C-alpha cells in the first residue's frame, strides 16, 4: 500500500507453502525481491545492500508494487463479511 521496495522471506513452515506462492505473485511482476528462508544467513546482507544502493531498482520495485495495490481493501472485505452475515 505504501509502495516501498521489499525483500520477502517466506516462512517454509506454513501450510501448503502459501507465503512463497504469495511472494511469487509479487516477484514474477518485478514488484519485490524473494529470498528463500534457507538463504538468509548467507545472502540477506548482500541482497539488502544491493537493493539499498540501487536507486533505479528501488524505484522500479516501488512503481510495480504500487500498481498491485487494492485500494480500500479493508472496506471491501468488511462489506463482503457484512453481506455474508446478512444472508
């Protein structure tokens, strides 16, 4: 929602690996960086420093993730919950 560049580290310990699937939805659209949990010790600092020092990449990630934002998602979800309750 805030359009910041992110490095996503999905937990491998969740049902059906849904965090990785969600992260891939962003990384395949060049809207985030994906770093597998088993790589954080060896690659997190390197990936972070590379991203911090690359203004073009940060801008690109920010722009792409901003395009994916569902504005007012909280209101839309609440409306759907209320509809379900009233059925």
